[in-house]
C-alpha cells in the first residue's frame, strides 16, 4: 500500500489554487477555460516535461485550426459524395497528415493536435463556437497554466524534466 506523501498533498493544494484562479479569471472575462485545461492535462500526462510544452501548445492550436478547414472542405466534397462520406474523408485526411508528417514536423502534427481536433469538434456544437478564441486560450491560458505548474514544482523543489545542459 502506498504511503502518505505530504509533498504530493501540498502540490495538490497549490494546484487547486491555480485551477480556481484560472476558473475565476476565465469566468470573469467570459472565456472558455477548456483549451487551457486540456493543455495542462497533457503537460501532466507528459510527466511535467517542459520540453513537451511547445508541442502541446502548437499542436493544440493546429488541432483547433483544423476545424476551420472542415466546413469548406466538407462543403466542397458533400455535393459530390454526400455529407457523411465528405466528413469521413476529411477526418481520414487529417489523421493521415498527423501520422504521416509527425516525424517531419512533430511540433504541429502530433497526438495533441488530434485530441484538440476531437474536442473542438464536440465544442463546435456549443451555441456560439469560436475556434479563434479557443486557439488563443489554448496558447495563452495553457501556457500560463503550464508555467504555473512548473512554478509550483520549483516552489516545492519538485524536479521537472528539463533539457540536458549543453
């Protein structure tokens, strides 16, 4: 059975303060917080590796931006092959691009882009979707949350993965 880890409890409390502050600011300015929180979750999934932060943020923006191409692409293909096949072709092309170009441009074509695209597809069903705002929140808000997590770690002297010294 794992033993009680005081440092983890304190980190969690600091994290709650960061999340509460982000929620209050987002609510005050009527901003969607989900893109920033998705970026923060990915940062945790990457074991707080600061080298992954640019990939998360850029991939996130690319994933959200892909939704902007969906409507004109699907609209152009739909009269030829029907809406469902046009939608499927679009999704398959984006997924293929992420897989095929992931090694050439890993900061753009990555799993983060795929997940942000997926979540954005769901968010497009909201009453007033705004992908441009979501991209800004992903970069600025996500970047601030990641910086906050790194700051909490430094405050508590928790090591994060950093690039080797050259």
